[in-house]
C-alpha cells in the first residue's frame, strides 16, 4: 500500500514469504509524496 500523487494504491507484497513490514513502505511513500504535510 502506497500513496502516489495523493492516491492510495494497493499492490501485491514485494516479498512472497517472510517478515513483511507494509507500514514502513506506506509511511515512506507518504513522506515522499506529501513531504512536510505528512503526519504519521
């Protein structure tokens, strides 16, 4: 799950198995997209 151009996008997991941390990917994309307007 990412934010691109202010749009929430869902995608399949990057790793097929193992320990996934989707919230890290989400917050990284939020920070990249919204910069100082991001809160999280």
